[in-house]
């Protein structure tokens, strides 16, 4: 956001400069009244105007292999990256994977926000499986740090064990401090004709002004989901989140996934994500 103009004594028209100064000031007042406190904080970070110690937290890509949502922010976010394996709800999909994500969100009112996202991941060796997701979420703010709302997501798969379908459910988020974030969701997957839910907890302490260390633990459960009832999968992922500039974030990571369903898979993998914010 541009700073207030300075009116110099030697300006040929002081009155016009003063009017312009007042006009910009009034615009800022109306903008402040329209946007809530949290939106101002988020918008300030995206504009590069927040305290530098907070900027390492922005632009976090997926918090787990299931909850791929980045923290909801006003604006547009692009993510691209690579990982050695793609695991979805405890089941391997592809190897040597390239992936892309575009996400955006808008404030609908003082208490509601709408988020949308498109994800694409494709393997380049072996069976060359792929997975596409078109996701939307309506969030109601229960408080400054907590949201709850419905989700709808179209899922498309190729060369893997999943069938195309529609996810419908509910998602809850809680961020009590800037170091901690919890997410939970429960949904029905029409393609697999079963229920799936997951709880994920993320801890990301700041280790420098430009770097945070992020660790996520996620646990998934299922009912009549690909032949599984009960505990379905677990994921542990850790890595650093590095701010490279006002809009660019870099996140290398390593992870381990346990599949407790009838696939009974174990997989260690790593990757690297780049995130741009606008």
C-alpha cells in the first residue's frame, strides 16, 4: 500500500496537494472499516508490510498429504514442486512426482470467507499415476483463530487404485498461536463409496527472521473406505520453511507415511515446494 504523499512548501499548488492527501486518507479509512482485523493482518503480510518476523510463516503449502490446503489468505497463491512419492489417504499414487497448485480466497463478509483451489500431481516413472483436485470451502469464523465450514471437492485419478468422485464434508481449523495449527475434516467420498476423516497438527517455530521449522503429524480414519474400517493412515512430515523474498517461499521436507488399510503400505519420501503469493 502506498505511503501518504508529502506536501512540500515549494509546490506550485498547495491546495491541490492537500486535497489529494485527504482523498487518500479517506480511502484508507473506508478500507479499514470494510476489512476485519484478521484480513488486515493477512493483507499486510501479502503486501510485504507486516513485521519481518512473521513473514516466514506465510505461504505454507500442504500441511499433510491429505490436508493439502495452505493457510487461508486473501489473495492468490501458486505452488509448484517435486516429491519422490505421492501418498493419498495412505495409498501410493505415483513416483517421482511433479505437482502444481493454485489457490485463492476472498472475504464474503465480516464472518465468512470463501476459498478455492486446484491441485495436480503426476508421476513420471512406473505406472505414472496422476491426481487432480478441484476444491472449494466456505469458512465461518467462530473467533479470530477458529473456522468451521462445508467443503466440496471433485477428485480425478488415473492409473491408481482410486475412482473418480466427489468429496462432500466439513472442515475445522484452529490456530491458537502462530506456532501451532490444527485441522480436522470428515467427508463422504462418492468415488470410493465410503467415509474418510483426518486430524492434523502442525508445529512451526520460528528459528530466524526468514525461516521457520515445520513439523506435521496427521492421523486418518475410515469407514467402508477401500475395504478399511478404523484407523486408515498416519503421516509425519518435517522440514524448514524459508522466505526468499516478499512473495516467494521455499520448503524442502522429508516425510514418512503409514497405511493401515488393506494396502498396508509404508513409505519414506522427500520433496521440495516453491510458493508464490500475490
